C-alpha cells in the first residue's frame, strides 16, 4: 500500500517543474485572460515590417508627431480664429490623446464658432448689402456661413462699393441734373442697376450735362470764356470735359482780371476797394477771384465811410437823409448815394435861395414919409443923388450907397455853407434904406435954397 503512495509523490515531483515553470515560448503562445490591463505587447514587441522598425512604440510616436505637426500648421495659418488657436495651444501641452482629440473633435467645433464670430464682425461693419447677406448666412448652418465667406461676401461688398460711389457722385455739387436723376433711380434698383449706371449711364448723362453747362457759360461768361466755350462745343465730349477742367479756369482768370481793372476805373470806387484790387492783381488767380467775391462788401464799406462824411459836411436835408440811410442796410446806403443824396442836396440849396417871409422893415419902424423899400420909385421924383450926380454942396457919397442897394436887391452872391445864392433879405433891406435916406436929405437942402 505504501508503494502506490510513493509512486504518486514521485510522479508529482517530476511533473511540478513543467507546471510551475513553463517555457517562454509556451507562455507567449498562451492566450491572455480578458479584462486585465497590461502593457500593449503588440505595440511594444511586434516588429514594424513596413518601416523596418521594431514595433508599436515607434508607431505610436509617429502618429503623435504627425498630429503635433498638423496642429502647428493650423496655428501658423493667419486665418485661424481665436477659438481654434486657443484650443490648439492647449492641446500641444497635453498628451498624444489630447492632440488626437483636438483634431477629431475640438477643431470642427471651435472652427464653426470662429466663423460665426467673424461673420458677426463683418455684419457690424459692412454696408447694407453685406449686412443683409451676413444675416442670412448666420440664420443658416455652417455650410451657409462658409459659402457666404467664399462667394456672398465679395458680391455684397461690390454692391456696397457701387452704392457708395453713386452716393459720392450725388454729394458732388458739380454733378449735373441728368447724372443726378439717373443716379437716384439706380439707387432704388438692384445691384445690377447700380453697376449699369456706373459703367454705362454715367458717362452718357455726364456728357449731356457738360454740354448744357458750357452753353450756359457761353451766355454768361466774359469774352475769353465765351470764345473758349464756343470752340469746345464744336468738339467731342472729351473736348467739353477738357474745357471744363482746364480751359474754363484759364479763361475765367483772364476775365476776372479785366473785371478788377473795370472796378478800378470806376470813379465811385472807394479807397478800401482800390487798395484790395491792387493787392489782388499782384497775387494769384485765386486771389483775384476772391476779390471779386468780396467786391460787394468792400464797396459797402467804402459807401458807409462816404455817407458818414456827408453827415458831417452836408446841409440839414443831407444830414437827415444820410442818417436814415446809415440806420439801414447796405442796399439803403447805395440807394442814398445813387438817388437820395442828390435829392437832399437840392432841398438844401432851395432852402438857402428861398426869400425870407419877414419884411425888411415894418411900417411902424419906418420914419414918417419914407417910401416902401420894396416898391419901385417913380422916375419923375427920383433924386439926383440916386443917379450918381453931385448936389449943390458937392456931396458925392450917395452914389456908392445907391450902387450897394441895387446890388443887394439883385440877389447876387453865394452862401458857402449851403451852396445857395443870395445874401438874404435883411442885408439887402438895410442897404436900400441907407440909399433912400441920403436922397431925402439932398432933396430937403434943394428946397430950402429955392425958397
């Protein structure tokens, strides 16, 4: 009974090494248990037959290197948005799995967000057409946004540029009525209407407007402008445009200088205007043109100075009329100098020449028997003294008195202050009374001698 037990123990001892210590080849060929983590033996030990390498570790390193290179290329692209850039930089700091997750998941999501941000910014700063197209793109998906950026945005920008150009043309004060009407019509239409106006209608309408403008210059311009405009009208639209750009300014400058010389030759041109005219003639064509624009103001300034002088030196009527003009506008001043001054001066002269209503001598003041000084004396009783003859006493002084009285009665002489004629009734009456008194004395002496 002991032998079988011994045999069993011996057999177990013989088989134990084979069970407890299997060979490496057998262990390698044995299947691995499931559900147990362990080293990736396939990646670490299987040879890389394609590259001649040694296995999985090198294959994993190659994928990581490729992912890292792709992310760096994305970062180098200037069009990469801020969201993608931030996520990419974060992925580069992580593991190979982080790199792979960024490229397969985060990239698309962040790129879509960046595109929406970009379109929103374009919409905020763009023109009407860009805003409309961007809004429609944002209402769509990512595909609509991508299409907008590739196709819709350039077309909308072109439309806005055309619209802005037409609005600039309308804002130009030199734009003619024909161009203006066609431009306003185009702004109410489509993008095609805007483009057609700029490429076709603009040139045609501008040519028509230019011809109308030149024909007007032929009617209103000076001699040089009229001659140059007539030559341009005989040419093409290009000749018309060249005249307006070059010929007209040169001809206008010549006519402007002539106008300044005309102003200088006017005897009514005041000192301030003369000084400004001479200064302009020594300057540029722009200076001459500026003088002609300021000419009404310069004349008005000189006119006020002239009227203020008349207020100091004129008669009562002149002073009154000048004062009223000075209280008015420049037009009132000019009207006074053209009409009112002459009327007021005539009134002052008439007032100075008008006889006084007061008699030279009242009847109560005359000696008894003295004849009225205003009545003509009869020739039969005219004393010899009034004829300039010498009386019996040899008195000859009455001739001078008679001459003085006659001169005073004739109304000769000038009043310097008023510009009117006549010495006045008071002076004339005194001279006549002196002559009449001398005649009466001579007559009394003759009668005494005869008696």
